[in-house]
C-alpha cells in the first residue's frame, strides 16, 4: 500500500499526550454553563485566536500528492480507492466555517475547498446498518464519528484553506473538516474512511475524550 512508502518525521509527543490525558481526568475547561443561547457564536469555555495553531501527535507524514491515496470501505455498497487526480476530478465545494479545538482555542471564518461528505456518501452508498465511521491517517492517528455527523452539509474532505493548498503541518494533501465537532475529529493526512455498524473509539476517544465531541454541549471528555 502507498502508505508504506511514506516517510514519517518526528516522534510522538509523549508529554502532550500525558497532559491531554490529565485534562480529561480533571475535566479541564468545563464551564457547566448548560444550554447555550441561540445565535451565540463562541462555544462555552472557548477563546478566540487569529493565528492557526498546529496540533498533532508529532509525527508528520511527508506526503506528496502522488503518494497520497484515499481508501473508503467497510459497510458500504461501493468501496472506492482514489488517487489524487481522481479526488481532484470530483465536484469541488467551497465553505466557510469556524474551528473549535478542545484545548479551548477557536478560529472563525476559515474558508475550505474540497470534496463534500455528501458527494462521497452518494458514491459509496453506506449500507443501512452503517452508523459510525472511522478516519485513519498516515501518521497512525484515528478518530471515530457518527455517520449522521459526517453526513452534515458542511463536512468536507479539504485540500485548501484560504485559497491555498493545505500545508503539511495542517494535514495536506487532504484532511477532514467537521465544523460542528471539536477539531480532534477533523483528521489530518487522511488515508482511509471505514464505515462501521458499531461504534469504536479512536486515538483520543480511547484516552478519555468524548465519543461525539459537540462543542455546544461541551462534550470534551467521556
Ligand atoms: N492525523 C492526525 N489528525 C489530527 C491530529 C493528529 O494528531 N493526527 N490531531 C487532531 C487535533 S487534537 C486537532 S486540535 C487538530 C489540529 O489541526 P491543526 O494542526 O491543523 O490546527 O487536528 C486533529 N487531527
Ligand atoms: Mo486538539
């Protein structure tokens, strides 16, 4: 498979992983505000930032577009395997959305371009039994989401941000963007999507983080 040839740089940031596990145990940044008034833009416990922080496990895959492939399978009628050219020849969608990271920063008005989840779902046709999916990334990262969350009309497999190709740090060539969930659900360096009948935890979900991760409900931790 292509990923076997992808050079990986860096090493797992053990300190960061320990710290985030500690936050989950302590319930850091939880406000317990409860129902948020309609029309409010900043979720509870978040603060605004203008720059775009880089957050990952520390392993950064050096992927050229010719190394990159995306496999979509599991509980679907029509599995697919896209090269970069096949991915780029799909209908393209542009959207603007906000980022909310569980470490409490939010960034407004990010413009994304890529292939919509709606388009992908039309092609692969999930079986009626499929209720969850798992993203797998080239750095070994995984994260799970309910199919209903992926099927939202603002979900993208993005290759560009603010009109430029995603940098390697931010998950290029292709990352997931799910604006209505905390940003750890938006897998960088996307390699595979597996549809599942039953839920299964990803990297942070196994380490104390919430299964669904809705910022408006402060679903930070399990
Ligand atoms: N493949 C991969 N995707 C990932 C991560 C990671 O470590 N590996 N970290 C997640 C977390 S915790 C966050 S907050 C966002 C950060 O994305 P950014 O670095 O572009 O801000 O990516 C998410 N997606
Ligand atoms: Mo994060």
